[in-house]
């Protein structure tokens, strides 16, 4: 059990280090906040949106049809379908960091991740950058796969939705939080985030 005080990025880094030391899973509670702060900096109504997305997926019967119906709620789209050809993953400072290569119906697709999916590139061209919503789904069931679940040989669908169509917490609107992501990926992220923020 530990107590950490300090700036968010420093406290977050300390918690991740602690998580690694104790085996990878910890429960974290932040300091009490008032309701006004939560409304201004959280993502109010995001659970309602998630419920609507799930309902549309189920109503369509799951699978590929369910994925398309769910993405339609947030004006998203299926980018491609294909087969996972290569997964590169390493653990760095409490994060799973790596890339996924997919042989798809539109060419070579690469998805970079730091726990969450961060970028999609199609034949070397960037088409989505976090906080855009990026997902990988199983073709058979339509269920989402997180980065730790993806395996070579899987048949998958890749979906995306613009950050301007989803509900973001206040923390994602601060450009400085993307600096460690850029360092880990070795790719530009903040430039793309700035473009998103102008639309939100």
C-alpha cells in the first residue's frame, strides 16, 4: 500500500512502477473532488453513450453487422478486414508497447499501441491518431480485442471514429500528456491532437 502526492504525470508514473513491482494489478483511488470539478473535467454522459453503442451491437446480432451498427452511433467506420501477420510487444514502465501488422483488403495496415491503440497507418499513411477511437474486433464474434489479446493469425476488423464524435475527459485535451507517447512510439502525436482539439 502506498500514498503518492504530486503532479498527475509524476503520480501516474509512480503508480505504474508500483504496479510492476507487485505483479501488474493495483487498485487506485484519487483524492476526493467536488461534483463541479467532475463535470468540468470528466466525461459526463459517456456511460449513456457506451450503453447505446452496446445496445446497437446486440440489436444487430453481433458479428460484423454488430460492429458496423455500433460504429454508426459515433459516425465511425470499418477501416478494413484482414489477418494479423505480426505482433511486436514489449513491457516498458508498466505499459505494453508495440505494433500490430495486418494484411488487409486495403493493403498493409499498422496499428501502434501503448496499452491503448494509438495510431493507424495504411500503406504508410496515418489515418487515425489517439484520441480518435481505434478498435480491433474479431471477425467471427465482433467482440473487441485489446492489445494484449491480439495474436498472429487472427481474422480481424479494424474500426475507427473521430475524437470529435466521442466524449473525452478533460485530461486528454492537454498536449503535454502526449509527450511520453511520442517518445515511446517515435512518431508525431501532438500535431494530430492539436487538429482534433480545434474541432471539439
